[in-house]
C-alpha cells in the first residue's frame, strides 16, 4: 500500500462548505481510478488548510492518477480554485507499525 498525503489551501475565499463540495467532487473522480483503495479529507480551520489522505495499491497507480487529474476536464474548476503554491504532496509506504 502507498499513502498519498496532500496538503493544500483554496485560493478563493469561498465558505468551507463550498470548498468541501469541491473536495467531494474530486473524491468521486479519484474513486474511479485504478489502484484506488480509500480516501479521507481533513480540515484545519485555524490554518484554513485541507489534508487528503489517499490510499493506493501501489506508487505507479498514485502517479498515474495524479497525471490524469491534471488533464481531466471535470476537475478543471476544482484545480483552478486551489492555491498552487500551497500544495504539498508526498507518497509514503508504511515501514513501522506501533501498537498500544
């Protein structure tokens, strides 16, 4: 499994509920991508910043979906609303499991 962690802000000042609708639309598209396992989105109200945690079967699937997302017409308004300078993306494999 590969965990994709994406942190970002929206460039406009739309209410959080509208931002969430855009994130949900992105989620509907991501779910259709090969290798997709799961997704959760988190919001930090103080920083007005979102974090997505997307789980993929493998790194190649994550990279391929990222490339397709840049060319996907249905995501254009979502992508245009993001503050591109705020985006940070990482792909991680689990190496350590801690149990209580």
